[in-house]
């Protein structure tokens, strides 16, 4: 189990940063990840409350083996929700992926933009521009269904300002995964400038529930604070918080208490599934 997790962390680092990991060593705040020790699921929900953000930050709520879903503050300060699913393909050039290996959009939500992407694997990205707020809870739900050897992923975000579940997209991948597997959350500094490590990014994660492949409700009781490639900056942390939640933070005046590579126990909680 642990070996599998460590391998996935390494592979995920390559997907996020590309093959050249030197940028992590020399620039930017450290990329921090929490892996959820839960079984393969057909539905999952995570709630994220951003405490501190800065341009060039991605707060991923629901990461899994075929995609990720969360909220971003772009380099220009514009804010958006993002849901992405990878093709069933190896490589970074989206133009060379055969039609049978590409993700297909079955439905896209209102005002949601869609595009192909590359350079970190290939696939489809969907964006919903929204000026999300700090200290405000946003719920992210992903569901998976099997379809004749393919897998359909549906993603919705609950936006409290309008009291509404918003569909991001329903995307069909030729990969026969059938489940939401290897769940994780992360905070990424994708600006990675010479000074961006000096700015703190913080988010609280809570209400982390899933429904496993047998229809059982599963609560998150244990998470794994993933190790990251060495960096000259030690300002990264994951800690328990109130109401059975946890906080991840990186950059700025963050003080490291929980060492990367550690397991963190969470007490039983009530999710919003």
C-alpha cells in the first residue's frame, strides 16, 4: 500500500510539473499533497475553504487517477473553478492523440469553457469563471459510472453565493477505470517565481466522504501527507483542525510541524454526501 502511494506521488509530480523537476528545487512554494486512504469509489465529495491565496495558486479539492477538480487564482488575479480529465494516453502532445484515446465531453455546464490541454499529460479541461471568496466553503462532487468499457466522470461544485450546485462537465474517457481511485488534494504554486515561495497559501479541507463500489458510505479517517522533492524552503505543513478537518499550507511564514511522509489520523466525521 505504502509503496503504491509513493509511486503515485512521484508519477503525479511528473504530471503536474513535467519531466524537469528542477523548478521545484529552485523556485516557488512547495507543492503539498494529502492522499486519502479510502477505497475505490463511485462518488466522492470534498469541501474546501481557502484561507489565504495569491495569484498563481491551485487548490485541488478532488484529485484522482484520471483527473482533478478544484479552484484556482490565476496569475492575473482572475478566479475560476477547474475540472480536468486525462486521455487514455501517454505523452504531452494533445495533437497526436488518436480519436479513440481521447476524452469526450458529453455535457458541459452553463457558462463553462472547455479546451484540450497538453504538457502535463493530455486531456480536456473545463473552466467556470467565478470570483470565489476566502473563508467560504465550496463543495466539490465527482461521480463515476462504467459505460461499455469506458468511464464517465461527472463533476459539480456547490456555490454558496448563489445557493446552487453548478455542473462543470460530464466527460467520458476510454480508460476502463470505472471508479474514482487514488484520491488526493493538493495546493500548487504554478506561478513558481523567484519570490512566490515568500507568500503563504492556506486552505481547510473537510466533509470528506465517499461511496465505495459496493454502495457503502465511507468517511475519511486517515490521510497521508506526501513527501515532496527536496526544496531550499521548509515552509510547508499539514495539521488537524476543528470539526474533523485538516489544514494544508505552504509558503510564507508557514512553520513545519507535521513532517512530509507522515500519516495523520482524523476522527469519524459526517460528510455531506
